[in-house]
C-alpha cells in the first residue's frame, strides 16, 4: 500500500473514531463527509438544540494535528455549513458551533470545542 493510500485509510479511521467519540458524548451524527461546491465537512452532529460542524485532523501527534487547521480551510467549512443548513430548513433555528477533533495513533481523540467562530 502506498503512502497516500495509507494516509487516506488513517484519515477514514480517524473520522470513524471521532464520530464514535461524539456518540459517546451524546451527539447524534447527521452526516459524514458532506461535500458541496464551496467546501467539505467531515462530521455534522447534533445534541439537543446544538448543531456542530466538526473538522477531523489526523497526524502523527496531537501538536501536528492542531497546527494543520488553517484559516482558509475553516472558511470553506463555514461556507459549507451554510449550504448544509439551507438544504435542511428544520435545522435553521439551532445554535451552531465549529469544533475540531484531533487524532493521533494510540491516543483517544482530543475534542476542541468551539475551535473557531465564523466571521460576520
């Protein structure tokens, strides 16, 4: 298996682990790998009146994972979240939050709650 395939496999595993960690905290997963013209969101989850858009970052260690979240990417995720909600009017009144889950080998995922706020 090539380096790229290994990284993709680890990324999919990381997203599954992140989704399970959210489920254990009482979140319901609404979508995984949501893609639209303006961006992509790894996980969209809901808990009560809160809608959470989650970016999952998997790297060799937690510090590298944290450093890999870039402003350009958070902008794309923010725009994609608007598209997601526009297509689902029933979710429109919910509070929204943007989280990051960091994954590295042999560690439980680190959940960064309210990792960024969209620019108004």
